[in-house]
């Protein structure tokens, strides 16, 4: 399974099983869509997929402090968005 499909599948699973908020899912899906037209950021996307698999609405609140919550996930999304959308060629005016 290629990276974009894995990212989409991890996002869908996090939505369905772990209550990933729609506003974060929409941003991840936008990243996945943009990756088809841009260079792939392998390391960053692998990190995002891993975080989605560990997503927990109440992350970092349990006994061991395991899980990824909205703040951690959003930080990764913001870093990817900055790199990805700065690399997209802008239309000439």
C-alpha cells in the first residue's frame, strides 16, 4: 500500500474507532490530496501515520501517559502543512 493510501486509511480508522475530530481529519485528507502533486515527505508522513494509529481523544491522561492527543497531532499537521504548502508553486500574477 503506498504512502497516501496508508495515510488515508489511518485517518479513516482514527475517525471511526478513536473519535478523531472531523476538523483534523479534513486537514490530513487535504495533505494526502496535495501529496499527489508534490514531493512526498516520507519521514513526516510516516510520523503522521504513526500518530494517527496512536490517536486518543484523551491522550497523555492515562496511567502510562501513552497516546497522541489533538495538540500533538495538530502540531505535526501544522509542520507538514507549512512544508508542503510552501513547496507548491504559486500561480504567476
